[in-house]
C-alpha cells in the first residue's frame, strides 16, 4: 500500500493515460523510486536543476516500458544526482509552527526536513486535508506555497501532479517539499493578475489559442524578452512589460461550468504552440521551456477528476496554469505559429511505436516520454469534443495528434534534442537545415 513514506505502484493506478503497464515494471519502479526518495536531493546541482527520476520512471511505467528500460533510465539519472542533505529534527519541529515555517522557505538545504515534515502531515491528516491547508486554503501561507509551486519552471507542480495522478502520497510530499525550497518571484504576477481579473473566475474568458495570437500581435509585449536575458520571464517580460502582460493574462478566466472544455482547449493550444513554432528551413525542434507547459497539462486531467478538490480550487489552478503558459510563450520571443508545420508532417510511426522508441531512448532524462504522453493524453481529452462538434477553438484535430508525436520522436533522435528561445533567430543558428527531398 502506498503511504506518505512508501512508494507502491499498481496497475490500478497507472495514470490518466497508460498503455501496456506491467506488474513487473511497477514493482521495480516502486523500489527504485523508494531509493531515489531516500538518497537523492531534489536538485542535482547548485544551479538548482531538478531531479527528474520520479518523472521518468512513472512515465515509463505508464507507457509500458520493461523493467530493463526502467532500470536503464534510473541508472542514467542516478549517475549525476547529489545526495540528500541530512534531516534536521530541530528544523522539522520548528516548521510545525506556522509562524516559523517561512523562515526556512527557499533554502535547498532544508528539502529533506520539509519532506519529513510533509510526510508526517500526510500520515496524520491525509492528502486532501494537507493540500487544502498548505496549497488551497487561499490564506497567506497557502498562497505563498501555491505560488512556489509555479516557480522553478513549474517543476514543483509537475512533481505534485505525478503524485496526485498516480495516487502516491510520498510523491505528493516530495512535491510540497520541492515547492518549499523554491523562490516565490512569480507571486506578484500570479496574484496581481488574479486581482486584476476580479478574483477567481466565474465565467470563461478568451481561449488560450486566441490569447497566443493576441500577444504575438502586440508589438510591445512580443518584443519584451531579449536574447540573453537569462531568465526571460523574470528579467525580460515581467521587467519590461509587466502591465501589458497582466492586461492579456487577466483575460484568461475559467468557469466551473466549463472546466473540462477549457482544459481540452488549453491542452490543444499548447500542442499547437509547441509543434507549430518552427523556423524553416531549420530542422524541426521543440522549445525546451514551452514543452514544460504541455508536459504539465496531463496532471490537470487528474486534478479535475479528484472529487476532494473543490470546483473553485480547480478553476483557480487552471487559471494560474493558463496564465503561466501565456507568460512562457511571450518569454520565448513569441515565435510565429504555422499549422502547416504539423499538417504537412508525415506520420511514419503509430502510437505504440512512438512509445517504444521513447521508452528505449538511450539519453532521455524524461522530457521526451513525458511530451509524447502529454500529447496522446491531449488526443484522448479533445477527440470526444471534436466528435461532438465542440472544437471551434481547436487547432489540433484528426491525425494531427499523431503527426505531432512523430515530430517529437524524429526531432529528438539527434544529439541536439531541444532548442532554447525559439522566437529568437540566434537560437536557431546552430540547428542544421532540414533534409532536402
């Protein structure tokens, strides 16, 4: 049984999308994830690059990978991880008092102590109560933690999402501890936009697809990030055009009556944004930061499915997610989006072949297989609405899903798997041209 301190995968909890999940792979992945939790830090270097072992092994398990594939992925990830810091019992005891909690936030050395604290919280109160208290309560403490969930290129909420999706309390505890050691620089943006929008949404606003077009057409905002900014969100867009960014982001509002439809539109828009933002005649490449927005989308299928999360919280989470997605796109230099990059692409592999190629990729660190699974989940979510004639805002339809899956695998078989800042010409200089037929 999965607990706050024990990871235990099962075929009954193989995620919102799974294909061929295996019992022997569940057993090995559980053992390796347990080891990862006990011996590794959440950052693998001092630059705060994230440990992706949880992401990788859970995705491989869901996509039917063999125990050999899972072991190979773990060995690659394990080879460069840092050991965890020792638990400081006095810190654990201190942060139990909410007044002291904030004194330890943002300090990576306290990750292990936060992990033990949240494990104890979950053991005593259960996952729903702990997430309500520490993330969803809309008080000062919970809002501070929730904004940290969206820091670090949204890695904390990705980690939390894996825990929710696969029903693993220990991984939920890891996600909370991870958020606790991140900064909260994104808070003024998220809280400011929410206030400007009049609070948590009560009706559906503009689609994310339309807002992607709008921000690209705004000359001030589309040029707010400059090549070489470093953190293109923090040092670029939010520094040079914060008012403009808020003006568009506040238009993304969600209604509790259309949660599923707006989730589908958000996923559809992100698949379009990630795949259509190419730079011919350069080879097809996916932008590394943008794919995190798409990879994170799959967890909202699980979040919306959980009855213990209130409709208001679901609305708020989806609003914050869509606004961060929009900020990510702007910070990439608002690359042009050309649907023909997708519709003209050949689909030479079926989904099973795409899964198998991703599962056995010799150098993937989780991003490839996460991206493929997020895309096929998008197809699962959007196809019913498409068949019902409710896909008026959808750019990705029919076989376009499989075409994008092929684009991902084909573009990541070379050494240069990703591009960084695909709205800037400079980012494409070292990318080879496409093969001429």
